[in-house]
C-alpha cells in the first residue's frame, strides 16, 4: 500500500527524525562535556567546541529543536480540541514563528561561526 505524502505525513516523519537528532546531539554534547573531568580534557573539549563543524552543528541543532517544539505545540493544540481542519494553517503559522525565533537565536551563533 502506498501512502500519500501530504503535509500531515511529512510533519509526522520529520517530527520523529528531529526527536532522534535531538537525542543524538544531546549524547554528543554530554560526551564533549565529559572531557572536562580529566587534566588535559578541558583543552581538548574546547578545541572541539571551537571547531567550525561543531559551531555549524549547533546552529543546525537549534533549527531542529525549534521545529520539534513548534510542531509539538501544533500537535498539542490539535489533541486538545483545535479542529483538525486548521492543522495546516496552524502548522504554517508556527513554522513562520519558528523561522523568526531561529533567525533571532542563530544570529550570535553565525557571528561566532563566521569568525572561524
């Protein structure tokens, strides 16, 4: 059976992927921070944290978390009684708000990432 990839199905898949990516990023951050407990660890950890790759991954993580949060709000509102016919409009309104939040929140990251 083939599924029709409409907005609801796409948001469902991307929501699951963003949750997994957030969990993986959390594991990565914990791994980096765990290096602060050894004598030479802070220097190695700071090298990783200052690397351009890690800075760009942080910007990507911000986007993933904002998407996951905004879509979670949409799901919550639909589950608590907002008529399902409005879920598409609500999705685009929340994604617009998410883009604004991302641009405002990512600006400091971009400043530091571009210095590298």
